[in-house]
C-alpha cells in the first residue's frame, strides 16, 4: 500500500531532526524526561535506538502513581477496608502493592472499590449512595489536580456530605529542584512535562535554568515533538545558553492556565510530601485547606500515619531518580512483571518499568 504524502513528510522531518541531533551531539549529553507520558512515547517510537550514542535519555519521577510513597498506599488501603466506605479511584491504582495487599485483593475480600473515569463520576456515586461514604483517591500532578479541586468545590456548594478526597497530590517544581541538587545524578538537560506546564506555565520552573544552569524544553508527546525538543536542547548547549523553552506551543502558554491555577490555590495549600525513593520534599504536596476540611478524608476518618518500608529488592526509587534503567533492577522481568508486579513502576501504564517491559526496551549504556 503506497505511503501517504503526510506520512512521508513526517518521516522526512524526523530524518532532518535526527541528522541535526547527530551533527550537534559531539560529546555525551544526558537528558531526563520528567513526564511518564514522554517515557511511553520515547519507548513506543524506539527513539533511544534512533538517537546517536552520545545522547542518553533517562526517565525521572514523572509517574504520579509510581512516586506515591508506600506509607500513603498503606493509608488508603486501610481506609478502603473500612465498612460503609466506597473507594473511587482511577484504574491504575487497583494493582499498586502496599505492604501486604492492594485494592484488587481488598475488593476480592469484599471491600467496595469502584473504578471511575473522572471526579464527576465519584460525585455521582455519592449522590446515589447516601448511606455510604465515597472516598476519591486524589493522586496526580498539577495536570489532574484542578478537576479534584472542582469536585471539592461542588461538594461544598451542593452540601454533599458523604463525599471526601484523600489528597496525595504532588507538584513538579520542588522535585525538579531536588533532582538538580542530587550529587549522584548527572543530567545535562530536561524534557519538561507538557501537560503540567499547560497548567502552571513556565515561571515556576525557570529556576532550573537560572539557578542550576540546566537547559529545559517543555515538549509535547509525539515523536516529532520529542525529537525537536532534543534539537532545541542541543542548540542551547552549542550556543552556550541555559533557558526554559516551549516546544509545545500549541498547548502550553508562558502564563499557564490562570483559571485552573485559581481553583488549585482556592482549595489546596502546599504541604510537605514524601516521594517514593526520593524522600521528604518540603512543599511538594498539596493538602486540602481548612475551609474544605469536612471533605478531607484524612481528617474525616482520623486516618493513622503509617511508617511503611519499601519492598525488599525493589529499586523503583532508583529508577524514579534516573540512577538506573529499569532493566538494571534485579527483580525486573523475573519476580517483577506486569502480571505480577512487585513495585508501582511495573503497575502504572506510565511507569518506567512497565513501559520498558511492554516495548522491549533495554539499557543502552
């Protein structure tokens, strides 16, 4: 079947980018993609195999499910097991392992766990099940946080008293700072998350270039987007620049989305948060403000704080910090597979380990 003209043009453009990358990459250059969707796109399009050896792509803490700390997982599992509680969650949380169980096991044992596709679905569950407590698991970065904020605002306005959110949200700028200050990690530049920056803009991450000299490009999720972003990063190095540039201009604006930011700031406030494998990062989480406390599941159910330990042998934390490739974890592909995951990086569709496994990625050093 003849190749369509549009496909030929895309292939030609990809070839142009690859040629320029080859010409510019005269010495080793390590780039971290922070977003899990970028990790998937890079693997799906075999970009690591197409790039010259001098350009090294490593994955960072861009999967919100993966960076959720073990103590938070045990906390929501404890809550899900309580009588009269319906746990509403996105599907990628169902099989994330806690210390002893996961939501899938709890559901098999009788817990009421529902997969929803939006916070509006969770609110509808609350409206239809007035004799039950509906708890939505609030996990995600700035991309999904506005929808959770809107659900809390709606619950307050409508007086939906049997709805609450267990807030485990994370924000990206503080973890970028932690990565930039990590002496173990050697990264020359960053591919910044397009969807997060569509919400927050680029002002909150300018410090990466200004304070740490790390060139960054906010990019989209097509293969051509990522290749163009790599070209832009290499041009910065050749020209001696360190800036935050936007490749994903069709979606991302310098100022972000003021309306979405307003909802986040109205409902949530910065709090300290623990990241799997990285530890406690000040002001890197979002807690529910006092005026919305009746819908804060942690307060509503007086949830205990768990001191959970990481799973022995699992190096998910080192994968999230970009210190190793998934294939360098001793459990990868042996004890830990998508069918029987040991750590969250093998569970989520955006997890580095699951992505490497699905697309047959390998260490390329």
